[in-house]
């Protein structure tokens, strides 16, 4: 549902149903470089270091080769590895070894040789700096091949001026002649930087291709993207001082041609001033990625990020939750505050819902829990008994408030009184416990003793494996 650009892993997942992946681990994309040599593009994720070993399966014990890293330094998240001993028309097995442990394993069918390739070219621009996307890895897929499950792409590296040139995928890579295929025509082109920022576009045929815009990092993206349906989404955030706030959006990172003002604004022009900002983008297409840029006081805030709308779903029966937010004096309605609600079920959680409190609401907010979707937007989350609601109020200079309420608790939810805002949760391993022990973390203000391991947190089962799993003994296992 909500996709913030985090590189290959976020932007290309839908395209990789045919890739040879085996369970969780680093992401591997097979590609043919500009010299016709089989390669793989590796997103090593959070691993410190990785290498790739490969072989030709057979009845005998196969010889194993180590791939050659061709692009991206040892610390780069995105790396290109060449497989010079992978012969055209053969099948190879591969294993990705990260931090000296096997992390992914699979097989790839190398496309046969002997085809005459044409060239596809274009350019990459870094939307964070405004300059050329030098060193970006560019991948080109045939849309018809993707529709039939073929994962091989053509590979190029953008030069210092951002320009790139790649072999256009041909028949050997599952790309039939457009007039005979009956499949989607043209190419899909994606670029990704060494730190994992990406952008993608489409090209109709071989020849001059599109300019690709590398999105900003996820840390530059909106604080809250909520109420994502098949036709709309909301972006909400706070600013340090009262100012105007609005969005520009479009279907490509470099084509943000539509402006949307704050819900309380009569514009454009967008001239409503506050330190909370609540912008609803509507009349969209289902299952479509839109690129958005926040603006404060007429100046871009952060970078360009992406939001993907959900599937078309039938309406459900209303399931209303409502409550009230008051300012710190405990009596004044907190006009202009926006409230977010996430439904939690064990380790799972819904995509967020949100509501803006306007002056006529007397401090009350209302949300329909039946509309809460799964994180990928493919279905309703289905809130019910046993679930917990994470309710958070954001009032800008008036402060913040949060509480957890059981699904079965009656309406109205307990009042939330605005006070000092807790720092953002720093939870790198996603186990709910933050390294900074912030109240904004799902587990509350309890610090994680190892924020790099999701199996280590306060109260975790102690496995007696030489690791301080439950955080009870900092000197473990001495």
C-alpha cells in the first residue's frame, strides 16, 4: 500500500516474481552487462559484507567459482558481480554468503548467445542533489518477458554525466517481437544508486530512453502516509514553525506536475498557515505508484518519495472508533491536531489510519477501523477482539500524546492530553524495542540492548547460545 523508496528491495519487488530467490535474505537480480557477460546485481541489505559463489549443477561435485565484484565498493549496499564462468544457455547454481554465513541460494538459466542486440540509452538524475546520477546501476527489462515471469535484465552503469547505454533485451531474454507477442510492449527501466535509492520509468522501444530520477533517502520522506485506498492517500506532518504546507505529485520523480493544498486551505494558491499539515491526494488510480514532494513555505522539504495505492476492495461494514484530544490544560479542544491509529496483532500491524481535528469537532476525532488495510494494501486488516490500537496525536507546537487501547474497549477512547513529544523510535531490527528506549516505540520506553538482532530484546527467550537474548545481563556470557 505505502511504499517509501528504499532502493531495489522496495521498488522492484512486484517485478521479481520470476527471480531465483530462496527465502529471506539479500536480493539478487540476474542481468547481462553491456559486454554480454552474465552478472548479478546484489542488494546486500543490512549485512556487513557479502560474496557470491556459483557453479554449474551436475551429477558430479561441481567446481565452485567466486564472482568478481565489478561495481560498488565493499561498503556499498548495491553491488554488481560478474559471473565470467557462466556459459550462455546453461543453468548455474549460486549462493550468497553474507557475514560468513549462507544468506540466499538458487539457480539461474543463463540466456543463450548468438543474438544481435540493439542499444537503449538514457540518463539518470539525482533528485537529492539535482546533479547527474553518476555510478547508478541501470536495469532494463522487457515488459513482455516480465509478464511471463522472466527475470533477466540488461545492465548498464551511468557515467559521470549520468548517461547510460545498455543492450536492449531480446528474444533470448524472453522478449518476443512486439507485433507477435500479444504481451505488454516496450521496456521497463530502473536505476538504483549504491546506497539503495531508486527510480523507474518506461520506454517504448530501443533507442533514446527516459531520464530516471533517483529518489531521496527514506529519512527525507513524510512522517506519516495514511488512509491509503485504491483512489487516495493522506500525507501529514508537523513543522517547527507555522508556515504553509502542500504537496506536489506525479507519475514520475521528475514530473511532479500537480499541486495539492492542505485540507483546510481554499487554494491553490496554498496559503493556509499552521505547524500541522494534512494533505489529501484523491482521484487516483488503483495499484499505481505516485511520487510526492512536500513543500513548506514554498520550499521543498526533504526529497521525492513514492506512495503506491491499494487494490480495489468492496466496502465493509462500518466499525467506528472515536475519541477526543485536549491541549495541555486538559480542557481546551486541540484544533488542528491530527490523530493516527494503527491496529496491532502480535508482530503484525495495519497500515495507518488518520483523522484531522477541525474547530467544529470540539476536539473529537473519528475513524473507521473497518477501512484499515494490510501493509501492502491487498486486503483489509480485519480488526477484531484481541487486537490493540496504537493511537497517536500530533499537535505541532501544542505537543503530542499517545496511548494503546484494546479493540474491545468501548467508545469513546480515553482522552489524549497533549504534552512533550517523545523522540522518534530508533528500532533498526524491527523487534519493537528501540535503541533509544523512546515512548514512541511499540514496546514503549524500554531500551534494546542489541538493536541489530531482532531475537535480542528485553524479555526475549534466553536460548543459552552465548548471546544475551533477554538483555538481563550486559556481561553475558562471562
